[in-house]
C-alpha cells in the first residue's frame, strides 16, 4: 500500500500554491503541519482529485488519481464539511452510502459499525442541526470511512472543537490509521503530537520536513516553531 505524489505543483496565475512536492505515504497517520496559506489545502485537494495539478503525478499502487478506481479507495473530510441539517445522522449516512453504490442491507450494516466506531449510535436518529461541533465532525469521519478507504484525507478536522471532543477525535483517527493511510492537515500542533506516526511540514508551497515522529526529540511544538522561525 503506497500513495506517491511525484513533483506535484499547482500554480494560479502568478502564485505557486504547491511547488514540486514529492512524498510517499504508507499505512499510518501523517500529520501535515503548516501556517495558513502554506499550501496544505491545495496539496490535499490534489490528493483527492478535486484539483488537477499543474504538473506532477499522484498514484496509489500504480493507479492514477484521475481514475475511478482511485476515487473508490478514497475518503475525504474537507475543512468545510457540508451536511443537511434537517437529516438525522442515520439519514445522512444512508444518503451518502447510496451515492457510493451500497445496497440497502450492506449500508445498514456498515452504518451501524461506523456509528458505534465514532460514538454516535445514541444520537443516530436525532437531526444533525442538534449536534455539537464535535459530533458533526465525527459524523464527517463516518461518511469518509463508509467505503473502507485505503486513503483517508482530512483538512483541519478539529477546528472549533472543545478539548474533550479533541481527545475523542484523536482516538478515532489513531484507530483508523491501523488500516489506512491517514493524512491529517492542521495548524494545531497538539492535534497530531500524540497520534501521528509521521510529521510533514509545508511552508510557501514546499515540503520542508518529512520524517517519522519518533525522530523528533522533545516537544513537537518547539520543533515546529524552530523550523518556521
């Protein structure tokens, strides 16, 4: 299982948002750090096939990111997760499972598994508009996991969450990383310090750091701040 971005670039007129990034991902949790405007979102949207690179390639075990087979193994939680407030959590996941081609029986079984996984079983029949921010984010993770993705991409997923929700969210992500490639983008260092197997850092569209988290001595936040001074 290997996801490879090879010399990936994205340019908008006179601005280079992502500049010749090359990186490989295997199973585990990757924390992608960087200030706002560093290019993280553009990079992740290219990984998800939402943006077409100006140059470079993205492949998963030889499958190009433009192919339907690639999209079928992808789960994505964008920064601005869209939902239908009048839907219940269950209804929303049923709707998303239909879009992903599930039959009714398979959808029911998978949704029950995921609601238990993200600790939302007790509120599955309540409308999403009554959910807290953390509950909505966990519902977002559940929809991203519906198709058993081999690649799970999440952009600033803990923004606005309270400390208790953050801890719960980290536990969910840590478990997901045991089966998939999980790429978590954030500018909040503490969100990845204890769960990321690998740390990547972006600045001005370039990848300036890429190493296992075990190689970072001491506080990740101090290391991160030193890299950006």
